[in-house]
C-alpha cells in the first residue's frame, strides 16, 4: 500500500483530513528517516555513480504515531504485494 493509498483509506474510513495525515504521519516518518541516516551516514559506503535503496518499515498506532520497526538493505520493490 502506498502512502497515498493509506492516506486515502484513513480519510475515508477514519474521517481524518489530509492535513492531519500529513502532519502526523508523513512529517514524522520523514523526520525519523532523516535522523536514522544522519546517525549512520559516516558508516555508509559511498561509491561514485551508484546508489542503494533502503526499505524502512513503519507501524502506526491508533493515534497515527509512526514507529520504525525495521530497515531493509535489500527491500522488495514489487508493486503487486
């Protein structure tokens, strides 16, 4: 489920606004990602002309607070799961 699909689902089923979702979920997930990579940036290998994908999995509680549950260095990027 993409973030857009999750947002649309939460708006339709929970009656929250897009602004509430963006403030409580998107901005908090962005901040957690920033902190994670800021913390470990000196340990990441840099290769010119290359990039690496990381998958960060979050769990939302009933108050829409995201919790980071794991980071994958080889995430599945299938669109049908």
